[in-house]
C-alpha cells in the first residue's frame, strides 16, 4: 500500500441523528450527521405512512380483500406442482397420439 494516500481512520467517530440519538462507530470522518436512524425511522417504529396520490395502495388492498384469503408459501408451491403435473400429463397424452 502506498503511504500518505489513505484517509485517517477514527475508531470513535460520533454519529448524531436528527432525533438526538448518538452512536459511536469507526469511520474516516470524525463527525457524521444523519436524518434517520433505527430509533426514529418509521419502518422500525411502526408509524409508517404511505403517500399514495394515485390510490394504488388502496386499490391493491381492495383487490386483496375481495379474494378473501391470501395464499401461503406452501399453498403457492402446491399450486405450482399441480400446474406442472397437468402440463406433464398433457405432454404425455400428446405423445401417445
């Protein structure tokens, strides 16, 4: 490695969030200011707001409510296997003819 071209590494760099939470990490910068952290981010706090001007989310939720139940992963795999079996049966039938 060449000498003098790498930034200095600070073992205790201070990260300050807009909410007031402070973290200490290793970084090449001594101070870092961030807007969101796990303490105040809406995804982690459960206060997530969805901005939907085209009503796409509402339309999707309405469609999923109309179907009644959503399929689990096992249900999807079973359905996929059923389709594959039907396709194999159809090919076998065509091969006989």
